[in-house]
């Protein structure tokens, strides 16, 4: 019987492929740059405060045939699958500083094991899915061979496609990085396999590509962004990662063999515990489809519930992001930021959604406004008040696409307002004039937004106190209703 241990760690397998039968003249210089980039990437993981990434590095030589005579056990496992640590860095340093770097590589790898793509993917899939259930799984193939499919027939290609689809079902991300002087050749076959492909003409840029591939920034996929009641698009939500400059050197403690954390390389903005810990919650589909008992014993009586009633008990609010209105950027105050900021971008696979999203983004930039909205991640989550801030200048090294900063804002009940005592007392006419002007200007203020869940709670408390049904009580005002449901949102007096 096979046992599988649960893990909240991330698993990343780096595969360095030589690809050709004969070693080119620039092979060892390129290999040295690749290993140096992988060393920096391992160091980044070690220096993170919440280091939770297991890393493995494989050296292989692939062939362009469907079958191979050698076994996958001949793949040289340069670094075994384990949590990123200082010993990994020391092992790479010993290899890079060795004067016989070329001979050491050839002897250690036995001239590199020869495998097919199918065998290679099977090996990587086994590392990521056989012993541990990693939270996020990535395979990154670094190669200069763009002729993988030259001698592969259609049937073998289809089998390879099926294997990759099985890996995607296990939530394993496949990334291909092709380097060399002319890496553009024959990339259409990779596109047919629907894998993420990057071309690296200069190996000095490899570290930046690895940072984008290895940093797990996407936290939620296919969130519905409702522009109106009947128009919605799919967007993705990302964590914001701040990449700092590379330090000139890393220091290892000679006694403990631990890396001395003199500078933090990655700064991850984690989710605030005030809201939800997303790691411990079921997904929406798992929550809705979970088998539940439809009967409940209450004072020796058995109560039956229909599936519709159970779903109504679960449902707090509709899913997605609903835009409630727009406000001028001058009205946004940094004090409104209630939790860590996310980044919202469109799903690039849908051209129609992409055009609508970029039209919304460009309109907000031109009119200098931000969007106020309601955000519900899952069915059993309470709604949250958010602001979608369109940044004018995005750092290309952090974000490939344009989008919005998603800022969670507090409700009125979450704000502590301290009343100041005025030194100069105003006469009645001045007070009336000020109130009249304030009513005309109607500035945007978070104190105008009451928490609808708290209002519903007090509605139930009041009904119990008055011995009435909650349906007989006056429905509390819900400021998070979109304008097409509550017409008073735009014109209501504040």
C-alpha cells in the first residue's frame, strides 16, 4: 500500500537538458551560467522568512525518439528533492569553484543519462506526486534543444499530450525555457502541447525568468468580475512580490552550516489573518459538492432538509467581484488600506475578456478614477469592501500585464473615529452653511459603508427581543448592492 504524506510546501524540479549528441564549444560556459542562476534561485529560497519550497535539480540528455534503451534511473540527480537549505548552496559552490569543473560534471553524470521526453516527464511527475502532496508544483526545463519533435510520430505526440494533461490535472505547472543564439525554431509544437514557453537569447536574463517562474504569485484563478448584472469577465488574483537587488555574497555559518540571513531577498505580502487563511479552506467546488447529511435530530425529532435548503444555508453572498461605482483618485486615502494588497489582472486565454478588461483599465486611467466594489471569494465567505486602483506605471519585471491593485477597505464599524474639540465655536448660521456645503459636495468616506452582515445580525437580535419573526423586521440597508439593484446608490444623500 502506498502512503502519501500531506504538505503545504511547494515543489520545484529544475531540469537542465544538454539535448545534443555532441557537446558544443560553448556548452560548459553556458552550463556554468545556468548553474550560477540556479544557485541564486536556491539562495533566494533560503533567505525567505517563510521558506517552504523543496527543490530538485536534474541533469539529462534528451533524444528525439519515442522510446529509449536506458532507464530513467540513469537521470543524474544533482540535488535531491528536499527543502532549500545551505547545504545545497555549498554543493553548488563546490562544483563551480572546482578547477576541474568540466571533468567533474562528465564523471558525475556518466556523460549524462539519455532519456526521452515521456520518460523525463514521468520522472518529474513521480518526484512531485508520489511521496508528498505539494501545494504548488512546477517543472522547469532549461534546454537549448528546439528539435524535440523532429523524429516523433503523431501517435507519440498525442501520448505526450495526454501525459501533460494528466500532470495539469494534478496541478503541476510545466515551464520550458529555451536558450541559445536562435531559440525561436520549432516552438509551434510546444504551443500545441499548451505549455508555458520562454525564449532566452541571453543567459544573463535567465535568473529573472526563473524568478518569474518559481515565485508562486498567483493565488486565485478565474474570479468573476461583474461590470453589470449580465456582463462579467474572468480575472486572476496575484500576490505582490518585491524583488530586491542581488547581494554580492552569501555567508554560511561554519558550525551550523546554516545560511546567515543578512538581507531578505523576497518580501511576500501574505494574507492578513484578520480575514481568512486560504490554505485551510475548501475550494468553492469542493464546498458545494461536499456530501452532507440532509437530516438533523432536534429534541428527539428528525428534521429533513432539501438540497436547495442546504445550499441556502451555506450561501452568504454571490461569488466574484461586483463593481459598485467609481470615485476620483483624489478621494482615496492611504488610511483606507485595511489589509495586504493584491494584484488583479485578466485571464489572457480569453481575447474577448481581455479587450473588455483593458478598456476598463484605460478608462480608469484617462478619467483618473478608481472602482469601489464588493468582493466575495467563496460561497461561505462574508462580502468585503474593496477598491480597484489602476496604477499608471507598472514594473515590467514584476507584472507582465496591466491590471488593478486590489485593496481591502474597512466598513464603518471597523473605523475608530476620534472627535476633535473645536477651539473656536461657530454660530448657528455658520454651522447651517457648513452642513449645506457638506451635503452638496458629498465626499467619499468609508463611514458611509455599513457592514451588511453586522446589520443582519442586529436585525435578528431585535426580532428575538421583540418576539417577532426576522422577516417582519425592516430589512437593514445594504450599501454593497450594485447600482442596478439599488438605484439609490448614486443619488442617495449622505
